[in-house]
């Protein structure tokens, strides 16, 4: 969507964001006004950004609740010693696991912002990647054998990061080939 600027007599300029919403920015020198108008046409308005963040925050909150319920409902099997050890591993992992997409993994999606990719598509891609990450966390929590938690305790983070990375690569491929 193209940006239209209305340079008024006052101190504000009306702009159209990539999402189609209208907004205003403080008027400055003409060259700065033009840059800010072009920038607005390539970004989402604050309302849309907040809506995307709220959706992702809700997904994370639901994931936390789901994993707590799954951990409580999933009784580990094995010897008493294995179960005690595995429960400590699982509790510690659930406490430290990062549900948000790690910043270093998001760098590829951020590169798409430079291109002619719509901001809405990028936000949707981030949401899709988050969904893949949360599904991977759910998959790890579903394991019920104490021996599995003990054997794979050093690989739990990788079991979540690998599907996240694959989802990022897939989404980048889709975004950059549009």
C-alpha cells in the first residue's frame, strides 16, 4: 500500500501505514518528513503491532498453562530414583525454557523487513514460528518415561531450537520468494 502524506499547516503530518491505518507524526524539515512518510508506508501502525504482540503473548501464556497441566497429568514411569531425578530435570527445564523466540534466531526474519515484504506477512511469519516453537515444547513435555528425561537432559533446548530454526528457514523462504 502506498503512503500518502498530508503536509498540514500545523505541526503534524498524516500518514498511511502499511496496514492501511492512518496516523500522524510530528512535522519536521521536508526531507525528514518524506523519510518518515516512506518509513510509515513500510511499517505497521502501533495498534497493529500491539495486536500482534498481544496475540503472541496470549499464545505464550496458553503454552505455560498447557505445559503445567501436562506436567501435572503426565506421570513419569521408571524406578523411584529415576522418577525423582527426571522430575527435577523436567521442573528445572520448564522453569528455564524460553518460550519466546530467541533474538539470535529471529535475525533471518528481520532481514526480510529490508526487502519488499509486507510487515503484516513478517508479523504472521513470527507468529507461525512461535507456534512451531510452542508445539516443540509441548512435544518434549509429553514424554512420560523417566529414563528419557535423564538420557536427553542435555538436548532438551536443542529439541526446541531445531524445530524453531526450521520454521524460521521455512518462513524466510516463503517471505523472500513472494
